[in-house]
């Protein structure tokens, strides 16, 4: 399924909207990609909902846009670097 089809899916839109609202309300929310909070990211960075599309991903999870975009760019450029120590533990 292409990214544009994934993003247009009504189920994903409902999940995304709810997850982004919850992430914005809870300053302790951590990014799945780097483990940082919103305060630990550059000013203006926003929450997105990441798809379960990298090794180790289970379900949708909050990700900061900069981390989500970096992963997509790495994939496009063929330089995906998976480091299991970068997986955030929300539990």
C-alpha cells in the first residue's frame, strides 16, 4: 500500500487524530523513533502518527515529524539504518 493510500484511509485518519490529540495533551509522551519528548525536539516540531513499517514496530505510535520524515528520507535514499537501541519503550 503506498503512503498516499495509507494516509487517506479513514481508519488511519481516526487513529491519527486521536493519537495526535493525546500526544499533545501529555508532555510525557515519547517519540517511538528517538524516545524523546516534544520538549526535547526543535521548536515547531509536531506530533505525527507513525505507521508500523520499520523493523520492530508494533501498531501505530506517536512520532515527532522530524523523526518520521528522517526515516522516510533514509528509505528513499537507500540509507535506512536500523538501531534497536533507538526504539522507545512506552511501557
